[in-house]
C-alpha cells in the first residue's frame, strides 16, 4: 500500500516537472510578456468583498474565522499591487 502511494506521488511529481520544463521553454521562445496591473486591481476588488462576506457568514454560522482571511489578504495584496502600478495599466 505504501509503495503504491509512493508511486502515485512520484508520477505526479514527474508530470509536474515535465510540464514546468515545457512551460519554461515556451516562455523563453515567446519573450517577456508585459504585466497588466489592471487585472490585479480587478481581482483585488473581487476578492476583498468576497472575503468579507465569507467572514461574516462564518461568524454567523460559527465556522472558524480564518476561512475568509486568505482571500482578504490576497485581495489586499492585489489591490495594492494594482494601485501602485496604476500608470502601467494597459488600455483597451
């Protein structure tokens, strides 16, 4: 049983490694893409209210509070990242 689990973990790690190498090769051929910081801002605007709602619901139903906290942290980081680079936003 332990050998089977070890083989499954090894197979997953091998496939992940192969995919990582393929993605790195493709990225090197394509060049360095420019980052659209407006997308980070939009994701932050979506994550922060979602996390607040999730924390309120967890408070009402007495579920542990830390379920919504990672979304709140990620949302704040995305908001700050997007707003600090506002001059680099790509326009449609």
